[in-house]
């Protein structure tokens, strides 16, 4: 089975969690977009929900799907966020931000009573870190911030190269908030909580892609005999 088929299976399962009247956080990325598309079908069939998109890309996808949207300022308490992830470990700790949306994703997840992650089985790891950790920083003082981030990474027992993310045109990638992203190729993060604490202490760091204590459940689609098999983790 292709990763796309597995992502779609996880997204379809997540649509089943949505109830009439829910206030939803809508994640970002290829898996979350599949969820938005499938949710749109339900909305067009009469389901009443309202969503807060976690990126401009998701806003466009949700508008195209006909999902009514709101903002966190209008609707600061959400019932459920459905979002993808780049990695998930057995404690439901995540790496997110491969698509650059980590800041809004984390704000929306934190405003939600439940966050259910939808992933294909390849995203499951025992130890986070194989996927480069995105760290969102302000452009001002980039070199000083990068040096401080490198020191924070060392202090948490990690090591690896830091690179400024580039867009398809080769220019530095800018997030929806106008920030830069440093991708940290750490390979292994033995103590994600310690690294998270060290990173947030660096002036210039806006947010990082470690999501700890936010996901309440996960829907993992794995391939089994050519069919998707759904595995749920936590409360999903
Ligand atoms: O910034 C992007 C998000 O954190 C995505 O949820 C994450 O990168 C996973 O994306 P995808 O579903 O495309 O693998």
C-alpha cells in the first residue's frame, strides 16, 4: 500500500470522531488535508461543525471543501483537533513542523480538549529524532540565535547539524508568521522534555516542533496483507 492510501485510511477513521456541533482544529500537511477533504463531504451532506485552520494552506483547503471557519479569537475553546505528524513515539510525543505550520498547530492543539494525530505506520518511532526537528526562529539575530540553539541542543544531550530551511525557489522558507525555520538533524532525542525546555529558553526561538503532552490519541494506519489496518493509541 502506498503512504497516501494509508494516510487516507487514517483520515477516514478520524472523520468518524467528529460529531455534530463540534468546534474543530484543522491540522496541516498531506494527511490533514485528506481529513479536511473527507470532512468537507460530511459537511456538504449536512454535518454542522466549525473549524480553525492551522495554516493558510489549510484555510484554503477548508474553504474549498465548504467547511465553515472561525478563528481562535472568536472560538478559543475547541473540542477536537485532528492533525498529522512527522513522528510519534509510544508516549504520544510528536515531532511536527515538516510543513512549517508548527506554531499555529501548537497553539490550536493547546486550545483543544482533544488532539488526535493521524499518521501512516512509517511515522511511528521508539525514539524521536530521525525526522529533523523544526525550530521556528525570528529572522533578527539569526546567527546569534543559531549559536544559542546549538548550545541548547548540546545541553540536552543531542548533536547534529542545523540548517536554515529553504523554499522551492532556494530562498529561506518563511512561515505563515513570517519566521524562519532551523531544521535540526539530531537522529536521536533521548530526552525530548529536556530539549524542549532548553529550546524555549533561547531568545529568538518562537516555537519548536516537539509536541509533548498535547496529543490525547493517535490513529495509525499500517499496511497488513495489502489492506490498511487501523491501530489506535491513547484515546482515539
Ligand atoms: O507543519 C506541518 C505539520 O506538522 C504536518 O502535520 C506534518 O509535517 C505531517 O505532514 P504530512 O501529513 O504531510 O506527513
